[in-house]
């Protein structure tokens, strides 16, 4: 008989994380043209700036659209009205001088045809205010008024040249939309499992809600320890390295203050105990079963560097586990979650606890479902799941 040893539960604090979303669309069409260069957008531009903020920090998903002649490169500028400080960027290179921000293309996304657009984003901090900027300009041309275009110049930082990962599965070991499932009970390459113990949680094949196609996996997760309910792949991942995972997930209830997990990976470096992805204090987190370490640390500073998992809509989640050095990465959509990025360099109040163990993870399987360690019911759906040794896009 297996002896069940209760897992250590985390103490949670109630964070006052503010999440706000605002979108500003700034459009200019048909102002007096200036001489055209290969990098000028002299007849208009549009910038969509979507903010996700919490106490002391924010991310901004940005889309720049060229409404003029084709360009070969772009440089977007704006001025912050508050005390925002840009700390990082994705799919672009960002710099800041005072309140002025300059973002240049990443090389592979520099060429924009008429009507073409590029999506990128920035991560930052603020202390007192985070107003949305309004004075966007592309290559020196205001998106809210006419100015003479200027040469974009040479970026001060060499932009990355690696193209974004493909949204297809490529040579992935796992690539499924669960369309091959028959009936309501998972079968074939995906089997129901309840690690440690089983309660009232259920897993079914759903034909009423799907990200694509006509089927998905539905998990009715129940609160309380010993309510584990997962669907597990029969594929052996022990030879896949690094491990890249892409999934679409939709859930109903905001992540609770208490610890929950919805992705569980048996880890041979932990003797089969799980490397888990879930949430605590309302935000996403990694958890290591063997010592109950979390990434980020469950402090106000640590949680502020994570992000909530939006409810009521399909969200693309991507993860990376480097099986050679233990580095981890996490993306919500195309946005890297900074608190769930572990590069081996200690960061105060973020990853010291995680770095206390130096053995690199070695996932051997993948389980999708729900387990909680106190309160926390949720209904989730999973679809379009892929696992491979190279990045897999949304």
C-alpha cells in the first residue's frame, strides 16, 4: 500500500496586485509628404499600446502598423508622462533616456509593407503613475501629426536576428488538438491519472469548447488536497532536451491565493517527483515538489514580476526547460513573464530559493489537469498542445 505523505502547503499573502488593461489606437492618414527614404513611413502610422499593470510594474503589448509606403526598418519613439522605466523588451530592442523611449526593430521584423505591422512589447516598473503615452512616432514621423521623417540610424544595441518560432508543430514529439479522441473518456495517447491520490475532480473530452477543431480536454478541478485530476501523455520525454512546451488553456476562475498546479511533469532529477506550473497569490508560478521551492519567490516583489492567467478566453502558454543547465523560461502569449525566467543569475526576491538546488530538471512526461492544496475550484480546457526540442510559437 502506498503511504501518502501530505505535501508542504505554502503560506500565502494577500497581494494588492492591480491588473488593468487599456488600449490606445493612434491613427494618422494622409499628411503632407516629405521625401521618402527606404525607412520612412511618411503617410501615416498606427500604434496600439495594450497595458497589463500591477502594483509597481507593467508590460505593454505594442503593435505598430505602417500606413504609408513600404519600409525596410522602423524606429518607434514615445515619451512617458509618469515615472515609468523600461527594463526589457521582446521582439525588439528598447532604450530609454529620461522619459523618452526608443524601440527599434529586431531585424527579422523590420520590413513592413503598406498595411503591414509588427508586434512586440516592453516590460517596466513605475512608482507613482503609469499613464499611457500618446506621442508615438515612427522613423521620426508622428502618428498624431506631421513631422519630417528622419533616418532611423543605427541601433545602439545589436538586435537579435533569430526569427520567431513557428506556430506549427514542426518536428515536435507531441502535437495534438485531441481530434483523435473518441468518446468522453481520454484514451490512446492520453490517459487519466491522479498522482498521489484521487478525489472528485474529473477529466473529459469536450466537444462544445475548443481552441481549434472540435475537441479539447476539459478538467473540472476541485479544491482541497487529494483532488488530483490530470490527463497524461503516454509519450516518453526523457530524451527530449531542451524541452519546449506550447499549449492553449482556457480557465474559469482567477488563480487563487493558495497554491494550485495545472501542469505537472514527472522529473527524474527529483526521483520522479513533479516539476509543476500553476499559481499562487493570484499569479503564475513554477513549483518544485522535492523541496517546495517556487519561482518566483512568494514575496510582494516576486509576485509582482509574475502575471495572472486571464480567465474566460483562450491563452497561449509556452514553457522552456533547459535540461543541461536548469534554466527556465515562460511566455504568456508572446510576452516573457520576467518572474518565471531563470537564467542562473540570482535576482533578489525572485529566484534565490529556486537556485538553492543546482541539479537541472529532467522531465520525462507531461500531465495537464488540476491539483490544489486548500481552496480553489476551477474548470479548465486544454487544446493544441505541442512538445519538442525547439521553440514552438503560438
